[in-house]
C-alpha cells in the first residue's frame, strides 16, 4: 500500500468520528496522521489510528439543512449540518473555489476549537496541494471547514497591525491577563478588559504586500516556536498552538487568493498573541533547566513519532520546519522540551 493510500484509509476510518470528544477535547487524529505520513512514518499510522479511535466520539448526525450560513455560524449543535453543507459545496465546485469563498468568512473566527479547526483545515490543504485530491482528502477538508464554521470564535479586543515593531519584538511585548486561571473561555473573556492588548496587536508593523504578509507569518512561527522553549511550561499543550496556528495559516497561503494573505496574518497574529496573553508565564524558565538541542531534526522527528502524542507530533513538525529555515538549534531544543513535558503513550 502506498503512502497516499495509507493516509486515505486513515481518513476514512476517522471521518465517522466527531472533531471533539469528552469535555470539548479536540480530535487531532487527521492532523497527526498527515504529519506521520509526510515525515516518513506511514508504517506507524494504522496502529496509531487503532489506539486513537478508542477515545473519540461519533460524528453528530445532521439535524437539518443550512440555508442561512450567517445564522448557523458558531452553532456547534449544527455540526452535522455543516458537514453536509460543505460536502455539497465541494460536489458542486472545485475545492479551491470553496476555500476562496469560505476562508474570508471563517478567518475572523480563527479561535474556533482553540485554533484546532484552522490547523485541521491546513493539514488537509497540505495534502491537496501536494497532489492528493482523492475523495478522502477532499472529505478531510470538508470536516475541517465544518468544524471551523460550527465553532467559529472571534478573539475579543483585537486590532489590526499599524505600528513599527518587528515581529519578534511585538511578540515579546504581548501583555498578560490579570489571572491566568480557568478554562479558555474564561481567559479569553479577560482579553476584553485588557486595555493594553489591542495596542500590543497594533504595534506590529503591517504587511503592505502579500509577500510581506508571508514573511511576517514566517517570523511569527519562528518567534512562537522559540518562545515555547522558554515559556512552554506555563501550559505545555495550549502554548503549542501559538506556533502551530500561524504555521497552519502560513501553509494555507498557496491555496488562497493573495488579497486574503494580509487579513490572514492579522487573524493569526491575534490568535497567537491571545494564547500568549492568556497562558504564557511572564518569566522565562532558567536556561539551566532547558534541554540541549538534539543532534538533528531527523532524530527529533523520530522521537516524536515514537512518543506518539498528537501535540508532540504536530509541534515537532513545526519546530523542524523552523530549524530548516533558520538553522537555530533552539528550535530543535523546543521540540525536545515538549517531549519532556509529554511522555510517550
């Protein structure tokens, strides 16, 4: 069986399951298996899916037909209806056209599923852009878009970049909410009263061209990955998404019209900054407690596959990209850091 068939089979097994399970925990299965296949560990996928399926809930059945998308946006009780809606959309027009219509409608709600929905969409797009346009791959895009639409969540108190700070400086200057306690909704609610938050978002230098938007997103992924090394202890799982969410948007750009790139940067920057504000500690971990960089990206990727945790797999994938792009060994050390926090299953 070729690697694309392994991935398609995994998708087919995972699609009867919902995007969330338990107490609003996210189904990372399709995202993790895409990474495992792309990173040369397709042989691990069938058994990985066997284990992962045991924790998942069934996909909710449809309750009706969506006729007014604005009314249904953000209504998780209509998840099954959204799956049917996007299935019909991709039957009637090419997936690229569906994405071009729906990305600008969905990107303001980028916090959907704590950013997992945009990440799932992006992993599906990586498969489609690589040439696998099988029915299963298109169906994976459908499921990602449906989750995003059903959970659409706007980050409060945001502002568009209009300042002069470089990306790393703006990222380092993000303020913190007064009380980093409670669930995500409680923490995000505090952003509405954090008066320094919109000014911090506005301090980032804006992107005047699509290529500048791509460069800012790249710099944001780099900064977030390196910050995880020193601040990830504040919330080892949630802070992963400060890097993986903007990386998801970065990898979606080739599938999007260029006029959508700058608004995508604005949304990704707000999402990453919101997670820093609500979960990252103010103080960095002492350097002496941080791990050394592994000997190679290949080694850290192999260890992530052996670890088997979905967050470890996805973050290590992003960290390896940052290392390949920058050569900074701290990117690999950040991947080693999450493997300290989350032990093999």
